[in-house]
C-alpha cells in the first residue's frame, strides 16, 4: 500500500471518527431537546386536564364526552385516573390504555403502535374515597421519533459523504506533501542507475522531516563514496603490493635458480661452497621477505579490540636486547625513564615497530663496516609518549624521507640486504596506535626517527605525517 493511499485512508478514517462522534452528540442533544419540549407540553396538559377529569369522575360522566365537550383532548393525548390499582376514568388510544400504570414523574413507555411520553402526578381526592388518586397524561412519540430517524438518516449520509470528500482531499493533499519524497525517490533511482555517488539530493525546499531525510541520504552517499574510494585505493595498493612483492621475489628466486642450475650442471665446480653460501643467503632473504609480508598482513587485520595497557619501556628494553644479540658490532645506548611508560596498544605490534626501527638503524645507520652507533630514547610528557631512534650513519635525504616510509622502497644510502618493508611496518603500527612518525636529522650526522604515541586512553588510527 502506497504512503499516499495510507494518508488518504487515514484522513477518511479520522474524519469519520470525528464526524460520528459529532453526530452522536448532535442526536443526543436533539433527543434531549425533543423530550424537554414534550415534557413542557405534558406539564401544561396535566394542569389543563386535571380539573375536567376530576369533574367527570365526580359526575360519573364519560371522560371522552366531558373532554370533547370542552375541546380539550387531542388524538395524541391519553389520560387515565388511577385510584389505587383501579382505573376510575380513562381516554386515549387502545394500545396505551392496555399498558400498566406508569411510575410517578416523567417516563417513557412503549405500546404496540407507538411509544409514549408520560407524566404521572397525584390529584385532588375523589368524593368516593379509596385512596389518593393519580392522573397520567401521555403524548405519542411517533412524530418525534419520525423526525429523529429522519435527522439520523441525513446525518449518516453526511458522515459517508464527508468521509469520501475528506479522503479525496487527503489523497490530493498527500500528492503535494509527498512530492519532495517523490523527488528523493527519483534521485535515488538515478543514482542506482548511474552508480554516481557524487550526486547530492538535499538543498531543494522541503518540509523539515524530508530535508533531514535528504541530509541523511547525502551523508550515506558520502560514506559510500568514501568506502568506494577506500576500496579502490585498497585494491590499487594490493595491486602495487603484489607487483612489488613479485619484483622483490624475482631477483632472489632467479639467483637461486641460476645457482641450482650451476650445481646441477657442474656438481664438482670449484665455486661450490660460494654457490651454496649464496643459496643460503638468498633463502634467508626470501624467508625474511615472506615474514615481513605476513607481519604487514596481520597488522592490517588488527583493530583496537586487541589493545591493552603495555609498558613500552620494558618492551623497548627487550627489543634492544634482541638486536644486540643479532648485531654484536652495533653500539646501542638506552635512555629510559626510571618509571614504567604505559601506553594503550597491541603489545606484539609495538614490539614489531621498535624491532624494525632499531634493526633499520643497525643495518643502514653505519658509515663503514664497523658497527652502527645507535641511541634509543623514551620519554613521557603531557602530549604523550615519545620514542626516538638515532644513528650516526649517512642519514636520509629530505627528498627521500616520505618515499622510504612506503613498502619495498629504500633510500639511496641504504645498504643491500633489506626487504624494504622495515619502515613500512613501523609506519603501519604507528598508524594503528594513533601516533605519528617523523624522520629527521641527528646532530653531527645521521638519521633520527621520532614516534609519538598517545598516553593511555581512547585510541584510533590517524594519518601519519611525514617529513
């Protein structure tokens, strides 16, 4: 059922209810006025007929003759004088005279042919005695009932006509009131047909409710547009990522294939040991690359539900201890506060971030074949937690600092052997934890990576600024 039809039916129904209630009130008031007028006539008739009726009873004359001679009785009037349970005199229609005595005061009774309105009052005692007499005066309600039924019929027809007219009026009014919704529907159909999420439907003059609906619809379109763009960006990133991964894997796999072919063709070659060492190195490189890819994918699927309170100072201490074991030639100085430094985050992701920053400094932050000189600092202030990893290496050119934060990218001063994913992993975890990562210079030469994380509290992802 359409909304327009519902509005028309609701208008007709509500109008009918109101009109029926009005008709009931009108009919009750009309009936009350009728009875009031009849009661006034009965009161006058009772006063007028009391003396002639008593006189007829005293003279033992027939009541009809007495009243007719005085021209007091009409065809609509019935009279009875009761004394106890006995009727002394009576006159009127036979269907009324067959009815039992009416109760004192005004009452309504029904005979075979008509309904009657009756007034019963006591009158002067009769000479014969036998108890206090009472006289009934009745008027037929046939004419009044006929007028009442006619009025009822006309009002009923008026209600039906009013319901139809107001229903049609509701139908016509709904067309105008629902016109903005019709425009909104046509706009939605147009968007569905063209998939153009840049179209907006608000702005046209409309009732407040429709305007709010249009604004909500625009907001939904905006979210869909953002989701569509994000999906496109994700797909593009996935394509680039897959292409870069294939490119990165092609070189070691080609080298492994060439070395295996050499060993297969010349199993006793003098360079056998060197070839085997090269195979082992390339294998490690592939394993490291695949592990980095796994960590990137896992980070993309991690949300705030995995967050907990983490002591970053303890985590940094563990990470540095691991790097010292793998890079014994590197000199790593720790500058940590005495108290724990708590953050809200994913412990494994934070450890991954610190590991990659320190390993990156140990790998690329040395000027010659000697070990790198690294300083890892941690501080907590009013604006959050600050982690710095500085080295004394060749540094990173300002023009390359944004580039090296991407995946499978290295700076011109980077040493061979890396996967190009270390800084990307650090950036990913920084973003997940609602922080920022900046690359700057170390005084005296080298690169300094600064990570700012929020103190424990609400955490949400933010865009990572770069220098």
